[in-house]
C-alpha cells in the first residue's frame, strides 16, 4: 500500500469506488462551506434529537455523514445535487453511510482544510521536557502534512483469508473456512454506543465484523457476521484479519505530530487527532487578527 500525504493526494479519495474498467473513481469536488450548510445541519439535529438521546458518539458520526452529503459537489464525475433550498436528500445520507470509512473521514478532513485553512492548533504536553502547550501557547499542525494510506487498484481493497481455526456459523451447519475482507463502511460508526459510553470497547469488534463481507469463496453472496460469530472466532484468526482489515482500509493516519518549541528539547510530540465537530471546525482554528 502506498503512503502519501494530504498535500500530495489533494481532492482524491484514499479508497474510492471500483469501475468497470478496473480503475477506482477517486476525484471529488467540494462546495464552498457557506452558513446555509450549518443551518441545514442545525435543523437536521433538531429533527433527530430523540434518535441520538445522550449518545454523542452516534450523533457525531451521523452529523459527519450529513455534512459530507451537503459539502460534496461531485465524486467520480457524478454530480451530487441538492434540493432547491440547498439541502441534501435523505437518501444521500444513507448513501454516504455506505462509503468506506476512510473516504468519509478524508472528505470531512479535507473540507476543514479547504474551508478554514491548513493550520490546526494543537494542545499538547511534551513527554520529553514536560512543557505544556495550551491556549495561546498551543502548537500548530499543518493538516497537509497528515499521512494517508492509499488504495491504488481494486485488487488492494478485497482479500480472501483462509481461517487457521475454522468454526461453525450461526446455522450450526456451515463451517467458516474463508472470509472476505473489504474496507469498513462509515455506517459502523453510526451504530448506538460505538463511539461513546460503555460500548466504546466494542468499536474494534464492530469494525472488524463490518470488514468481513463474505465467506467460503462466495463473492456474490454478502454475509454479515454477528457478535456471536465474532465470539466464536479464535484469537489467531482475529489478529490476522485485523491486520488485513487495516491493509485494505486505507485512509488518514489519525495522529498529529508536532515539534516541541523548547529550544533545549525540540523533540517530536505525537497525539491522536481530535476530529470532534466543535474542535475541528472551531476551537482548532488559529486566531489571526
């Protein structure tokens, strides 16, 4: 898998959509981020408040899909039209949820860069010299320098893995001897409890289950793994599938690396990327007067 940067990749999806000619449709264009988009997102949040409840993770994941449905103007040469009021049709949100996780997050990331600039304030503490950088003293990360794992052809996003420890599936008859691995879809992030609360530990479980989309060499018949079937999988196979899922998934390296500003230190500091809505599209934008 090729590793590049946002600066080099530009407005191209890291995974994309397979085409009949054996290529991947990757190019996308974005609309200007006008206040109309925030108005529609606000109305959407009000209409779906009961669905989210207190699940902020679910709300964030679905909000990202709504935002992508509004901001993307075209993908792979296909125009994604809006209503007369500038809103996205409901079926568009469903369509976006079926995109690869890596593609949805990359568009969200690129829209931040495209609309608010490439600089991102980062609050960190240096593990080498213990100096803290917060508020006006925070360090700045150039979003264009983020690494991206790139899928270059359809064969790199589809892999059959032979189980080392075959087991019986939910029908108690079929033995799972092979599984088909494909990129995880964004819809996995939208499941209740996955990104928040006590179910946060299930994220890896559900991500892996979503990457398994077929069994026993039958590419034409999709198969959805249940939690019970995941429970029955032995560790040796789960570790191997986890590594393969990462390989076929592509996408952004969700880590931010900046250099300590202490002249006697200058060591690199690596932290997870905070892509929550208010931070990414507000708090992290450096103040310029």
